[in-house]
C-alpha cells in the first residue's frame, strides 16, 4: 500500500511547543524543556515530565530550555526536543501515513541566521520539506480571519518570553515589532517582590500560579493566596499571604511596556490601515493574553476594541497548519 502524505505544523515557543497533525487535533502541547544526564548526555525526558524536574534535579541531571527569548539557544537540544516531540505527536497516526512536510510558525523579525538554524533543527528532526510562516499571519488565520483581503488587522501574540505586535494586510506584514519580554518577566517580578518585601524565596512556578489565580489589572477582585518558600533569614520553610493588589502591581510594569509597544506599532502604521483597525479591532492571543483586565486596559489606552481569541493558546498552531494545507503552496513559505 502506498504511503499517504501528511503534514504537520509546529509552534516552537520558548516556554511551550505545540504540534498539529493534518487531519487530527493538536497532538502535542507541552513545555519546551529537556532533561538530560550530564555525564552521558542521555535524554531522560522532554515536555511536561521534564518541566516538573526544573529546579528539582540532582547534580547529575539538568533540565533546560533549548530556546531563549524566541531564538534557539542550544542547537543540539532543540533538535532532540523537536525530534522526540514530533515522534510523540505523530505516534498515533496510521502506519501507512508519512510525515512529508512541515510548517513552523516563526517571529516576523526572524533573521537569516535564525532561519537557517531552524532549518537545520527541522532537518535533524526528520522534516525534509520545510515552510516558514510568520506567527501574526498564522494567528489571524487560526482565528478565522481572511488575511488575504486589503483590510488592516492588528494582532498581539503574548507568549512566555516574547510579545509580538503586528499589522497584517493583503497576506503580509505591514509593520511589526517583537519585544523580548512578556509572561515570564511578570513571574520574575512577583518572585523579586516576595523576596524583597517578605524575605521569602519562592520558585518561579509558584509565582506563575499567583499570576494566573490572583491577577486583576483593574483591581476589581480582592483576593489573596498563601505561598510557601524558603525564609532568607532562617533558611527554614516559610509562608506568606499575597494579595491580588500586590500581584497587579508587580505585573503592571511589563503590561505598560506591552501597551507602549502597541502604540509604537500604531504610530508606524499607515493611516488607511489604522482606520481599518478601528473597525476590525485588536486581536490578542497567547498565554499572557488571558490575564484578567488586560483587554479592558488595552482598550482604555488605545480606544480600540480588543478581542481575545476563544483558543488563545492554540490559534497560532492551528492557523499555521490550515494556512499551509488550504492555500497554494507558493504562498505558504514566508
């Protein structure tokens, strides 16, 4: 029986990686983390299993992220991670199907060197036919927006370590900026606050839980949560109660940078497209886009309606796959 051709799409992020297989659901959605043994370089785990090891490994084992701020930081580990992630993603497919091509969603400001590095990573992972698609176009397409029309759309992708703001029209990027800060910087700000104010050292994973559970940028909800860590003075376990107001105060400097980035992009956008955006609105996606009060805050700062995608974590990966499989192939390569 002849092999049936099948394609995949990859949203290779610094914090999380998603893989969608043609004709199936998103079959891989896990942290971009690899755990290895130092002495043998043997891979122990990837994804969620490796992520649970961060900060908890013995001296002989290290858990690392192969991407940093959206770029490949460790080529070998990035290739190994992708190869294993792809194997997991397509593991349930028919034995008569072959992964013949892939599209990877990339930042709109990717350099030639970064693109060549990703090409080599994909080749080492077994993907021979490679296509690159800018994340803003993939995200909008995944939201069900026809990006080929002469209509301006503003999209913001709020990831773990990067924030990308772009204006798209006629199937291309008109103007964009990629900022090397976002969700993880909010978490670190919370960690620093607790250390400075309460002399308590807490893991960054606990800070992320605080951010998700307590954040209200408009301070409408008054909540609190106990968090545990190590007391700096006694070196013993300790705990402290953190309020939603404290969390919002920690996060606001990064949010203000995001708002400033949106305004910078709007200032450099042709007036005809700005008029379109007043009608089409600002579309936001990514993990940090779900922060309570963020939509209202951006709306207040810009005067433009803000639309949060119902699947903010998934739309970029879905959009990349659908754009590649539904449109003429000559348009799928960025």
